[in-house]
C-alpha cells in the first residue's frame, strides 16, 4: 500500500511539472525514462534524429511530437504487448530540451542555436558561448523576444555603455531575461567615409555620438593643404537620393556619411 501511495505521489509530481511547461518531445532531447520497480529498464538516453527512443528489451519507440505523458503511455503499451511487464508504470522526464534554445546570429564567431541552461541564461553568456564578437561587430546588440509582440519585442543594448561606461543595470532588467526562442542579433558595425585633404582617407567604424572633429581625428587630421572651412557631408536622404550638407566640427556623424575636407585656397 505504501509503495502505491509513493508511486502516485511521484506520478503526480512529475505530471504537474510537465503540465506547467508541456512541450512536445523533439529529436535531440535527452530523457530519463523510469520504469517503476524495474531499475534494469530505467534508462537515460537521447531521442534519435528519426524521433525514436531506444528502450531495453523492447527496442526503438517513436515518441517525437508527443508530450511526456503520452510517450510514457506508448512505452507502457509496448511493454505489455511484448509481454515484458503486465502492469508497467513509466515516467519520462525531459532533462535537456533542444527546443529550449536561444539563437545567436550576425557578427559572432560561431552563429547558431544554443541551449538555455543553468550556466547559460544571459546575453553575455550566449555571446561568450558563440565565440565572442567579430572584429567588425556593432556595439549595439539587439535581443528579439519570442513571447512579446512588436515593437516591444526588440531591445537594443550598447556594449560600450555596459563594459566601458559601467552601466550594467540593464543586464538584470526583467524584460531582457533570455527565454526559449529568443534571438540575439549582432549587426555589422556602421561605418562612415572621409575623403579630401586628410592624412588618412578611407572608411572608419562609426561610434555613438561621434562628431565631425572626432571623425577627422580618425582620418589622421586635416593635411597641410586642407582647411576646416566649408566641410561637407554627403548623406543619403529618406527617398534614397544623396544630399550635401555643410557642417561644423560639432555636427554628429551618421552611418554611411561621406565627409569631405576641402583644399585650402591659401
């Protein structure tokens, strides 16, 4: 009688746990299959690519797409049909779910899907697991939340503010805690161009709040034949055409701007 009560409690416990987050079993999931009173039949294994689970004495059982309780019933039925047990009690616990993943995309060294676990829950965890940022990665990283509706499903964090300026409080905000299905996207860093009479013309990585004066400094400064008068930026407008804007040293640079330094007339 005591064993029956214990068994009922165990079944109730696992049923409640699974019902709170019932997701179909998928290939790659790691399961623990317990056959009560039969430790030789109890196993821990991974669901194959074809969706089958290999069980002692009864072989492969297709369970992909089933929730844990339904898969347990299928295994119980197979144990009875093959006359292994008369009244089996099977409990399946998903130890590791391949559906419980976060995607890391864009300018990281190893883009892909990675498992949420006790050791990987935060943005920083997943950037590290993906090998870190590429050299041309943007400082602005976007998190796309799977369970939120647009436009609030997108959150952008600036890595310079977090690691250089020390604004780390955003990492603990409840609305950016990573959950299954979330996407981390690291875009390529925006660039601007500087040409004309500078010592080092070319394309450069754009930083937040960068001014014309800072951009010129990246270009090695104005050359001996250049002037800081009449500095212009060629900028793409909303309709796709390019316009010339006369600026000063405090004007903020935008992505894909082309900064031109004129030659001095004297």
